[in-house]
C-alpha cells in the first residue's frame, strides 16, 4: 500500500534488526545515517532491487 515497496523480506528485516541490536548490546549503537548505510550495503550485497540513493550509498 502506498508508493513505497518493501526492499527486504521479513527474514532479512529480522537479520538487520538483530545485527543492530547486537551492535547496541556491544555498546556500539548506530545513529540514523549509519543504519541507513548498513541497510543500503545489505541491499547491494543481496542484489535486491531498491530505491536507495546510490550516490550517497544510503537508504
């Protein structure tokens, strides 16, 4: 619904969420820009179609 499509499956959303939680538990919380960058890198690595900004390498 709406103009945006999901980029990641529920499985990969969970992988990303667990990674963020793991980093926070290790006292390395991410700021918004770092999170968006990791989401972009994951989409690129998985070769998933996405609408992220390639020039900024960010979601």
